[in-house]
C-alpha cells in the first residue's frame, strides 16, 4: 500500500476520533515514502496544526460547512464534470468496475467518485499506475484547489500535495471552463426551486387597488 495516498484520503474524509488521534503519525508516514517534497509535507503539517488546536467537533463542523454546502469544492469528482446528467450514473458504474478489477471492493454506502475513496484505490496501485490514474482527474483536483486557495482554506494544502504527486499538472483552460460551468453557489442555492407563477408576474392579477 502507498501510505501517502492513504494518509491524504483519511485527512479528506469526514473527521472522527480515530482520524484525530492519528494526526501524530502522519508526518513520519509521509517522510518515510519520500513521495512529497518538504514544502508539501510542511503544508500538510500546517493543515493538521490548524485543526489539532481545536476540538474534534469544531473540525467536523468546519468540514460540513465547507464540503456539504459548496458545490465548487465538492469532493464528489463527477459533480464537476457531469453534474446531475444521466452520464454520471454510467460513469459511476464504470468506476466501480475499475475498482473491482484492481482489488478495491466498496463495502460501504459511499459513492465511488468520492475523492477519499478514489485515493484509497490509488493507494492499492504501484506508484507509476497511481500517478497515471491521478493524472486522469488532475484538472478536477486543480479546480478544487483553486477554489480552496481563493478562500485561503487549510484544505488547500491537501489538494496541493495531490497536484505534486501527479506527473501531469492541471490545465488552466480546462479549469477556467469548469469555473464557467460551476459558478460559486452553495448547495442550497443550486437546488433552490423557483416559486410557481401563473401567467403574470404580479402576485395578484385580479386584486383591486
């Protein structure tokens, strides 16, 4: 197993007590494999220091407010390329098949395009293959990183580490296209239904003044 991918997967997952307790083991694991350069490891340490100084409940609230309420930084990969189109369902099936062929069987209810799940899959590959698979989604990673960097959000350090791990870097033109297709809106705003109107925009067509 490639520990670096597994570690970043855990840090991108909804934080629980087990993950909180493992923070002290992260830096030694990353340094042992030498896949990340010192600056990226320092970034991961900055991320951990930010949450280590707070209670777990604060980290959990931070996570929910960030990832559950902002589509632009969604950790569900296909959200950024397929949205709610029917293509997303087939892409999910294809991804599950790829996982099964390479030894990862999903046993929980999490969707296969959830980034931490994808990183678990990469952790099971050899380093060359993991880099190849990571390159396939690097523009999505780059897009999420850009949005987090704009917010100066500590999770940006984890996405930056993933970019360094990939042989291929994000393409600015593709990121710009994703920005046009996914403006900065919250989940609630994106799915808010418009009020029903009948015929005239006036709220009361036959009202007497």
